[in-house]
C-alpha cells in the first residue's frame, strides 16, 4: 500500500521516524491507507520551512492581495473539480453519509472563494487625530501574523481544514497544518492541490501524525507565531498552556453541550426534524450538537414519542450507501459513546430508544451506534454535563421561560444553542440570554462561511469564518504620519 507523506517546503517526504499509521474505514474496520507517522522533528522541519518562507523569502505575504486571491480561487476550482473523489475520501475515512460529505466539499470550496473575495476588500481605517504635535494623520493596516500552526479534528476533515487554511493563507501567513491522525486523507489531497496551483514553497506545510508526537511541538515552538485548534476542551487547555512560552496568539474552538430549547407553541413536526438534525447529523459528532433538548413540560410526551418514532426509522449503514446515519469515526470513539450510554442508564436516565451498538447486516464489523434518546434527565447526570460526541440526546423539561434560560446556561460550555417558538419576541429574548457563540431560531445546525463561528466560556475563544475569521489571522498596525516634517519645538533647550 502506498504511503501518504508530509508536505514540507514544497516536497513530499516521509517522517524521520520511518513509522507509518494505518487509516481505518470505520464502516467495516478495514485498513484503507497508510500515512507517515510524524514526530516532533518533522514538525520542527515544517516550522523552519514556514519561517523561512514568511520571514526570508516573503513571496506569499508580499504578493498583491488580488494575486493571492487568484490562487485561492484556483484552489476552490480544483476542490470542485475533485469533488466526487474528495467526498468519497471523507466518507470512507470518517464514516459519514456520502451526501453529507458532498456538502462538506462544496462548503470547503466556497470557503476558499469567500476568503479570496474578502482579502480584496478594504481593510483598516483612516483616523482624524489631534494636532498637539502639529498636523498629523493616522491609519491602520492589517498584516499577517506570521507562522501559523493549524490543528483540526476528525469530524469534518476537509471542511475544518478549509475553515482554517483559507483565511490563514488569504491573510498572507505561512502555515503548518496538522489534521487529525484519524482522518488525514483529504488533507493530503488538499495539499496536492496547493502544489498544483503553485503556492510558493514553504507557504503551506503538512505534518501527518498524532497530537502528542507531532502536534505538541506546534503548540510549544517559539518559532510559531499563532496556533489555532479545533478539538476537545482538554486538548485545547494543553495547547493553550504550551503556547504560553512565547505568548503566541491562540484560537480555540472546543467542545460543547448545547441546549436546544423547545416551547409548547413551536411547530412540533419542524422542531422534531430540526432536533434530529441537531443531534444525529454527522452521527452526532458535531461540536455544536443540540445534545440537550429542553422541552416545555406540556408537550414533552408528544414530542418525545414523535422524536423516538423518527429516530427508530433512521437508516444506519456504511456512508457509501448514503444512509441517514453512518459509522462513528473510530473504535475508540465508539467505546467512548457506549460508555456514556451505560453511565446514563446507571445514573437513572430513562432510555427511550437506541442505546446499543448497531451490528445488523453489513454493519457487523463497523462502529455503528443506534440513535439514542434519554428521557427524564437531571442536571447532575453526566449525560447532561459531558460532551458525548455521538448520536445521543438528553431530554429535560421546563415550565417557564426563565427556567428554560437558566437550564440552557447551566453548563461550563458555550458553543451553541437553539430555540423553537412561534412567538418572535420570545425567540429573540431567549437567544439574547443564551451564553453561546452560535445560536439558531426555529432551526438547528446550518452554518455559513459568511458568519463568525466560535464559543463562549469553555468552548474556547477566537472565531472561525466571516470577517472575524480573517481578523484572527491578522495583526493590526497603526501608522502615524507627520504632515509637516521638521522641528516641532517640543524641547525648549
Ligand atoms: O480529540 P483531540 P480526540 C471531543 C469529543 C471527542 C473527544 C476526543 O468529545 O470524543 O474530543 O477526541 C490533536 N498537542 N472533540 O481525542 O485530542 C489531535 O491530533 C497538539 C470535540 O480526537 O482534541 C487532533 O488533530 N495537538 C471536537 C486534534 O488535536 C493535539 C472535535 C483533536 O484531537 C494534542 C473532536 C496535543 N497535545 C473531538 N493532542 C470539536 N469541538 O469539534 C491531540 N491533538
């Protein structure tokens, strides 16, 4: 089997470790590829290449914005041209349904287009300033941060790469990218595209390997000016601690336990379907998943019965067959999800449906879990407090708006939240009170390249996407201009 390698300074190269890692198809447990398994030394080489590209050559950061935009547009076109292949890659690697992977590919191409457009728009400001030193004028300009390390998780392999690489490159940075070791394949394809469109050598570097062996160096290195990370809150804390050494800029998009608040006046069928999208999309492996449904007491029984009916009817199977729900990403994540389910049962939550590994027919060797609903959940249960990252939802009830808001915010996380009601004013009141960075009214989970994405509280800081996503990868420089050069007569002697 051919081994996929790192891409450093414009060259494909194996890790100095000489080791390889198997990439597994979670739908059947089979090995689908081998990738090089990097160690800290590989990351050091990639950082050195990025540093030389940014600080010595400067070809990319000095390139005029519209020319950088041209290359990003060509990257978007190349992603679109390989869309079918990339969707299959993410489906085989991650386990998700093929049509969901196709959406990811389209979104990834659109993300590169969005930042190609944005980088050619006016940035910075011009300021009227006081004339204490004589006539002066000030303006601000946006500059790239420098060497940026980007680390992504396994739930949206290509899309998370695009969310970080597109704005980082648009801004003129040099980057070192480490995808999750569990789902590295589409990242390799993306770097083939970077090579093909002719990004200057060293501008974008790829390191394939585990977090502790290859990722930690990216967080700790004093030659890295910024690190952005999407993943678990615990790893985010490790990265933030390691980043302190040179006070590099840090962006963290971390876990969640997001509330989906449903009032009695909501459109019930709509709320049920969006709640399913909220918690079963991508097998529930979504940081913003609406994994706590808070439902008004009076409609709880009707809602739960309908949700369970719909959940039981979901088709489960290999992503390539395009089922409603695919496989959990890995054996380790499967164990984690099943462990959460067991604990919820032990702690007294009522299992309504699912709650077991799915092994029927061609799912026998894969890592499948049935869509799972727990009713009668209470605030002290782990299923209410901890991120599962699987197709498991906890139901709690409320009887007033104030109680719903208090329950929604009763979590250390603050990534997302939703509200369903036909009372427009109430929808706006509740959304305003939810302490989270991403919210929805009468829908759950759609997100757009144009709008900023990120968390409050222990869901992290910094934003992906939108104008804010570009600003993260920039520094702002103030320029003060003396309009009347010569002595100002400040010192008398
Ligand atoms: O995540 P990690 P894991 C949550 C979810 C899941 C749990 C564990 O609850 O069950 O995390 O998943 C890299 N220095 N989320 O273990 O460890 C790692 O190689 C530098 C939520 O896969 O956070 C990978 O590239 N990098 C989440 C990335 O971090 C390190 C998405 C994510 O891995 C590192 C995924 C280190 N010391 C999991 N250790 C979300 N919020 O979207 C690991 N990594």
